[in-house]
C-alpha cells in the first residue's frame, strides 16, 4: 500500500496547508466565502416578497 505523501499532488496539499502564510490565507478565503454566502442568503430571504398580502380571505366569501 502506498503512503499518500508519495504522490506529488498530496505533497503539494501538505505543503500548502502546513505553510503558515499560505495555509492561513486559504483558510481565511474559505471562511470569508462561507460568511459571504451566508450573508447574501439572509439578504435574499429578507428581500423576498410577502405572499401573505395576496392571499384569499378566510373563510372564502362567495
């Protein structure tokens, strides 16, 4: 069985994560993207049209 770090791709990811400046920048970008996505989702939900104003009265009047 081959150890994963024998592969160049895994060596690159290991170097990327364990380099203090580069690894923290990648983590910062991931966290920033997650927070931005969350904030934009909340803004999208808050700006949704209120469908309650266009509903029929209950009980229905014939």
